[in-house]
C-alpha cells in the first residue's frame, strides 16, 4: 500500500523532521522504519535507533516485520528554512500556551464561558456558555492574565476566588 506523506499524517503517523540530519517517524503501537540511501533502519515502538542524512521512504511494520504501509517522502518540503519557520511558529504557540489542555473543576457548579474577559468574572451579559465539571478544553490563544481562551466557545478563568477552576493537564 503506497501512501503520501499527507496520508501518513491522516493515518496517525507522526512525522517529525527536526533537521536535515535527523528524521524520526513514529506510529503508536507499531514499529516504524525508514530507508535511507540503500540502508534500512528501524525505530522499535518509538525508541530512536539512529540518524540519517536523507529519507527516501517511510515504512510501517507490523509485529511480524511485514510492511503495512510505505510512504514516499517526495511530498515533504525539503526547504530547511520553511521547515525551521514552521517549527519555530509551533514552538512560539506552545510558549504562549496555545494547544494546552485544561480540565474544568469549578467548585461552584459549571464554569462560565465569557465572550470578553475584559468585562470581569462577575459580568453576566457576556456569558456565552458553561463548562461542566470534568470537561476538557484546549486553549486556542494566548492567556490574558488569569483568563484562558479555549475551544469551549470563549474565555474562562483559570482561578476563581482562590480555587483552580481550570487545571492544566500535563502531557
């Protein structure tokens, strides 16, 4: 089965290109391999084996060592500058808290979701939703003070009246 790099991503294969000399391919629960200039190397369930200078093809193996997917890396941009910029952008997002997950654990019932954090936590005219106890949300923007902008429809307080209302989930 031949797959493009895009298909690999859709098939839950994470491809991380950190530099021209290091390529890591990983698929949870599978052994992942890569073929480079005639050599074949493998990563066993995510354990790094070696580095290479050029990746021609990615393979996914089942437990018996049979190829279950092969992907040509021709579709992956080889421009180091654009790759560096993409990684730098994602690093900046992580540093800003974008993509961080939170668990709602308000002691006073559902946690309010506000359309605008600047009005304060006691404003009721801008409540656009509520987060139930145990609901998980992901930040979609940089926090504003104690306010978290999340995919639950707006902004919620991380701490309210001395209590953690949104607990960060460490991954």
